[in-house]
C-alpha cells in the first residue's frame, strides 16, 4: 500500500470532471422538482441527448453545435413527458419510467449507424493567468469548457430561483399549485418550461459523456447516471448550492475508491458504493430543511 | 379551445374502451415505425401481439406469459394499495432483490439437507426481507415525515450493491470455478420452485399472484381496510374523521407491498432464475409500477396489464428472432404503448369540451 | 384438475413432435444467437455479431441466422433459446457465461438441436463449450507494456475479480516482468464490464498515480480517450480493435475473433459431423487476434512482440512457464513446467510480484 501515490490536487481536478455529467442532469431535474414535477425519465433524456449530440457533432464537426443539439433533443423528449403529465394528466411516476424505456429504445435506433466513430475533439481550455496559479490552477482552471458551463448553469439556477420573480413563481407553483393558480400564475406553462429545461440539461449531461468523456456513441452508455442524478437532487434538498456538493460527493466516492484501489488498499467496493445513497437518506431524515416541494409528483387540474 | 372537465364519476364506458383505444393507437403508430424500418408492419404487429397466443407454438408461449407476468402482477397488486392511498413506494425493485437474497440465503443455508420445511421457510424469509426493506421508508415517513418516494428509490441502489456483494462474496457457489453467482436453487429439490404441472409454466409465484389478485379484489370491494385505503386516497381529511390512522395505514401499505415484492423475488430466484447473480434483477419492480397504473390500480386491471406487458416482452423476442427487428424497436414500442395507455386514461376521468377561447 | 393433466400431456406430445421437426422441415441450416448485450455495444456482443455475419458471408443462402440481443441471464434466456429451437434452429450459440444453466436446461429438452455455450464449463451430448485463450494476447500486451513503460508503473483496469480476468493480469505481469524486472502493476476493479464514465475515471486515477501504460479488461473506449487526453500514455484495444485510437494511445489490441469458429461449427452441423467438445482456442487457432502493432512502438519491441506472438501461436512458448511462484512465495510452477488448463480455468491467485489482494 502506498497512499502517497495519491495526488490530492489531481484527485480534486478529476473529481470536477467526473461530476459534470451528473451535475448537469441533476440541476435540470432540480428545477423540474422545484416546480412540483417528478420526472423519473432522466436516464432516458440523458441517453437521447447523448445520441443527438453525437450525431450533430459528427455531422457538423462542431462539438458546440452537438451540445446545442443534445439540449434540443433532451427538451423535445421531455416535452412528451410534459404534454402527458400536464395536459393529459397522467401519473408522473409511471410516465417518467415509460420515458426512460422509450428514450433507451429511441437512442439505440438513432445511433445504429454511428458505432465506432469518434467525436470531433473538444480540447481543454487553459484559463490564462488563473490556470497558472499553483495548486488551485490545475484543480479549477484547466478543464474543458463544459465543466464551466455546468457550474455556470448551477449558479444561474441559484440566482433564478432566489433572486428573480419568475423563480419565485416557479417555487410557488411547486409548493402549492392550487394556491399559485388562485393567485393567477400559469401553473401548466411554468411546469412545462421547467420540464423542458430539465430535459435540455439532461441532454447536455448525456452529450458530455458521448462527446467529452468517452467520447463515442455506444448503446446504453449512460449506464445509470440519470438515476444517480435523481439521488443527488434529493441529497441536495433541492438547493443548487448543495447540489454541487452532492455531485462532488457522489463523484468523489467513485474517484476516491478507485484511487485507494490503485494505491493497493483492499476496498470493499460494493459496500462503499452504497454509502452515498445511505448518506442521502440520512440527509433526508436529519435536515428539517430537506423537505420536498409541497406539490411534488401531484397532478394539477384547475377546477373552475 | 379544448377544455377538460372532471367527471363526477369515472366513466365506465371509457374505462373499458380507453385501453383498447391505446392498444390500437400503438399498433398504428408502431406500424408506421416498423414500416420506416423496412419491415412489413402487419407481420410485425401480428408477431408481437398475436403470435404468443395463437401461433403454432402458442402452447409454449402461453406458459411463458405466466412466468413473465407473475412477478409483475404480484408486485403491482401490493403497490396498488399504497398508490390508492397516496403512499408512493417506488422501491419495489429493491424489495424484490432483498426478498430474493433473504429467501435464497435461507435455502443456501440448508443446502444440501432435503426437507419439506425449506421452501416454506424461504417464502417466509423472502416476504420478511421485502417487508423489512419497505418498512425503512415507511417508518421514516411516519417518524420523521421523510418523503417515501425518494427513500424507497435510494434503497434500490443500496439493494443492488448488496446483491453484487452477495453474488461475488458470501453467496458465491463454492463449486462455480470462481465465477460470481450462487448455487442453482432450481437444482436443489427442497428449495426449488418448479412448475407444479409440467409444461404449464404454473409455479408457486403464479399461484400466489392469482391468490393476491383475489384477496385484493375482496379487500377493496368488501373489507374496511379497502374502504380506508380508498378514502385516504380520495379524501384524506374525511379519512381522518372516519378513524383512519394515517401512520398505521402507511406502515400497512408499505409493508404489504414490500412483502409481496419480496415474495416475487424469492419465487423468481428459486425457480425461473435459479441463482443469485449480479444482474439478477431485470427491472420487474419498476415495470410493476407501470403495470399498476395501466391496470388502473384495480386487481383485475393489473392482471390484464401484467399479461399485456408480458405479451410485448415475449412477442418482442419472437419478432427479434424471426423478423430481425432490433431490441431497441421493441423497447420503443413498449414505451409508446405505455404513453398511449397513460394518455387515454384522461378520457375516463375527464370530459373533453370544446369551448370558445376566452379573452382575458 | 383433469383438464390440467390433459393439457399437460398435450403439451408433452407437442414438444415431442416439435423436437422432431427441425431436421425434417427445412433444408436451410438455421443458426441462432443469444446475445447478452446490444449488438451496438462495440465490444463483446458486437464481436459475436461479427462472427454471426461471418457465417452468413461464408454460406450465403444455405444458412439462415437469427439473433436476439440484450437477453437477461435468467428465465428470459430460457425462453429465447427454446423459441429458437422450436422455430427450427439447428445450432444455437449462447454467448455469455451466465447462460450456462439455462443452456443445459433447454438443451436437455431438444436433443436434436446443437448448442454452443461461450466461456462455460458444463457440457452434454448436444452442448459444447468454447472459449478463447485471451491470456495469450495478454502476454503479448504485457511484453509491449513492459518495454514501453518509463515510470515502470502499469495500470490495469479489471472488470470483476473472476478467473478470466485474474489470468489476464498474471499473464501480462509475467511477460512484462520478463523484459522489465522493475515493473509494478496497479490494479483497479471497476465492477462492471461496461460503464464508460467509470472506466474513464479508473484510467485517470491510474494515470494520476503514475501509470504510463494502461491495460483494460472492460469494453468501452473511455480509457483510450482518457489516455489520449493525458498525452504520453499507451493503451491496448479490448474485445474489438479500437483502431480509431491508433497509432497513439492504442498501440495494439486483443480482438475477439469468433468468426472462424462459428463458420467451422456451422459447417460441422451441415455435414452432420458435429460432436460435443470443449475447446479453448488461442492465437494459433485465430480465435484471439492481435491487432496491428503501431509505429508508436519502437521497431525492435514490435519485432520481439511479434516473435512472441508467433511463438505462442506455434505452441513453442506458453505464457505460464515455470519457474513461477504464487504471490505468497510458494512454488506454483517448477522450472520449465507449464500451467495445466484446470488451474488456469479456476485461477484465483496472483503470481509473485503483484501487490494487493484479489477482492473476495
């Protein structure tokens, strides 16, 4: 065993990258849930985003356009969920699960002719000056642009929810849709927009895997990342700041256990991999602030 | 502008017609999809929906419907009580896994002793395991007001990790050449959950699923428990006045669904699957949630919905092998079927009105 | 009760008739494939599907191949195999270790259908097993890796701690050690065959801890991408060639090449010469392919690696040749002694020089 071979700076740096896809998907789902909608189809939207992004990036040669396409693809798929749950009043849990099934099938069909192709390169940016700061530079300022886009979205969501009127309306809709409706807010429109934002973010998260992390298209490549994103939202008690912490803890456990293994430590991997979920449950129980949005998962129908 | 108006009573006619409409819509849209993939849509639809029931080899496929459908129905019946009462256990997958682990653990502990006691003990252990796993979110909800949707979902991941740990460690078959996975319980007579009548597919899990359907039907229609469940779901305040203890109801509903899911896991691991392996769970717990809703939370509906889901799995397999359809097309079709079934339910509960757009 | 018995006998009779059918009813030879993953996984299942296409290429209209992908290891596998047998398959390849008991079960019901089970150890009159001596390819990789490494640290991404993977680690370590006595292996277990994100993380961790050559026993290209991003790190393709990452970081690869074997066995069925067997074929038989060694490898290393490859293929060199001690220092192979297949198949120990423990 040689723990000195673990470089804490590199560990933290790789953690930021490892956490990015789940962070992106989770921040979208956070907004959706704050609007009172539980969309369990994150995995389906992520994988659809992964394939859409890949196809467009290959076709245009531009990873940036790929990410735009992924966001659109994810949003389109989530629109299906939105129409079903908001206009046809179907149950959100069941619809979300069906969305995952649908998304996995759709993505596999779309990606049939894209196997074994490489995505166009998406180089890291070395932030001038900041990237040269000792210790902090390599951790924070030498990643690919999407890492920063993810962080920016988290900050923007925090600002939106806490500092804007529209954010207030969204939270009101999530806490008590009947009261929000009575106050004259558009519950369905608000939720539909939130759902589409969630789909777009999940799409970005999926495309981060297919364009940056792997970068290739293979069926089922999200391998459960969407489900982890759902867990992180809960862990974060629906707060953007804690979401960042949650994503880094979830990503960190994996990176850390791999580091310990490589250093020659016998790690009970299966037991360790349970720990973030058990921690999430503990957070739910302990933090009184960890209360779910009041209308989460409930169907809204405006009685006239 | 189209407006939905809540019906005072769910429409009886639509509750029967809507699922049929959904299946027809799926066939039409699915047919277009298959045509786009270059297959004859009529052949594909016939293969998926009819061949398992009426083809040359239907005598083989029909029992398979029971094997595939039984765990779905058993789990969905348990879930339906909670769903009716507004208690959301979506962690049946985890309870299914833990039930299988506990049941298999008992069976493996007795190996190779042959006694009639083993299998009943395994059933009890399976039900107990699922019950315990479901009581965690139940108790947390009652004691701390924690959201049961999220806790039960988290526990699925924990259960999956436990399953892998067991298959790779304590439960590994000592004669398995070092490969992960337990002994095959189906080859250990005292623990095996075999077909009760050869060639019928009827194993104990199917029997329990059918019993569960009957009991659920009676409980909902005749028993005060069923009345309380329905009341709690439709009018929580009225339920409280009627003397329904919400905490007790949560514990009963969670426990019931967990125990049934655990039993489903046990029947699967001791019979059709045979072994505890890393990938033992194939999503029955999640699919059962969909089945429960497709069946409109009604026992008979769940039975039919479970059959329909099983049909698409089996028909999908035939279509893959005989027509060269990719598996992805099948899961797309299933997703579509679910969307349509969920969407048309609106017709049962709401009346569609065309109203002139009001200017605000 | 009576009706059930009647039904059961009817089924049994139908089964008898059906089993007689395949040989009579058709002239085309029908070959079925049961796949554990999607054919688009780019790795394990992808290569088996390439083998299927090789059969079609070879025999054209004389054969018909069918496949079902993403079949879970359990009752679904039984159903799919049986369905293929009923539909007249003459030969069925079941391409995952987890199908072992299911293959045996279905094969017992269809004595006239031949079964070929990949990587298992149970056979019957109509069940053969086949597997590849991937460790031979691992030795070539180890040879190249030992020569290339400057940090003397080689990273190894394992999937599950099973004999197949442990064998690969030992083979590559011995070969690397032979050319570079200072070499050290860092091993991480991903506990998955395929999870791009996790594999990428595993590769990054190894690179951060000083590895400049990465060997992988997982199927995605994520480690290749991670190595490329890191710069001066060498990798090897796994399962498929992964040539899109050549010449750097991918400097060579192990390719699962099932085609020749599938063609040979199909031919045996057509000729009526098929007999049960247990084969374990390596580089010499063409089942293990060594992908092109790129120019990123110094010419003399490339030449010696190719010499080693050819010597193994010709049977002149065995990757496990004594003197070799086990990790605890006890003697495993005396000087000049080669490992027997039995020990290799159940290998659950590291050889001397590898640090760490195999997770239990």
